[in-house]
C-alpha cells in the first residue's frame, strides 16, 4: 500500500467514527450551536454535522467516491474555520492559541485537498482543479503555529507525554521545534520533512491518545482527541505520499 493510501484510510476512518459518535451523542459540532440558536435545535444540528462527517468519511474510503468526498469534506472544514475560528483570531491576533485553533483544522483541509488532488480525476469540471503542491503548502503553513503552541503552553504539552518517557519539558520543546522545521522543509519541497512529520504525529496518536482512551474509554473528550489526531496523521501521510508522486500540472489554455 502506498503511504498516501494509508493516509486516506486513516483520514476517512477518523471522520466516519467521529461522525457516528456525534450522531449517537448529539455532539458532533456543538460549536455551531450559538450561531444557530433558536433556528436549529441542538440534536438536529449535531446530527446534521455528524451525518456530514460520517458520510464524507465513508465516501473517502470508497475509491469511486473518494475524490469528490475529499473535496466536499475539505470545503466543509474550511467553512468551519472561516465561520467559527477566524473571527476570534481577527479579534485577538496576539493570542497564540487562536493561531493554533486555525492551524490544526487547516492541516485537515490540506489533507483533504491533497487526497483529492492525488486521486484520478473524472469530469471536465474537476479535471484541472487538483494541485498537489497547493495542499503541501497549506499543510506546511499550518505547522509553525502548532509547533509554537508547545512553547507557549508547555504546562499543557508536557503532561501529555507518557510518564515512562524522561525529560518531558525538553521533549515538548523538541517536538514543537520539529513541527516548525517540518513546515519549513515542506515549503522548500523536502519530502523527508513531510515523512518525519507524519511519523511524529502518528507516534503522538499511538503513545499519547491510545493509552488515554484505554484508561478512560467513557470520556468523549479523549475520543475526540484521538480521532482528530488520527485525522491529522492521515493528512500528514497523504502529504508525505504526495512527494512521491508527480505534481499535477494544469496545462495552459491555447
């Protein structure tokens, strides 16, 4: 299996499970509630959001529907960022956490776009849209703020490192710097940087969130975190795999 294929599977599964949990517990995207309070009820809003994630995630796993599903899910995630997160960033641009709140879902938008761009195109309307390099650049631009969050919020980062590992604070700084370095490397077109980033975030999922879910399987917060971490891992593997494939070149019109 190509590593971009692994990325697509992780990406799709994470959103499908997240959507299913959201429908079951009516909490897929409670952040939409304040905006539509009085127009759409809590349960209906959560179920609609959960259904989008569930259907989109499953469709990404099916080769025939994967490309259009990745594009649709990426568009949905981008709308979430613009509506729910960007206004807070604009109002308080000096708070690093606001940049992190934009950058984390932006890695998922980049992952969705990369998956869309790597899959064979069907239909004249979408044939020339996919540009792998655009996905790489968006993913790279999202990484520095994620890395800086390790420095600004070490009190939250260090406790997440498993207790059997030594030097929690130095490891927190090291991984933060690695995110930033990976972003620079990907911008420079270095495929190894993307692969190392994918390995690192996958290890975060396995070493941090899997044990936390096992320790507290009833915690929906832990499930949310492991699914987001898995989705980011999938996006990272898709981007890493994109460096092993020829870039899509849109031909100029005569």
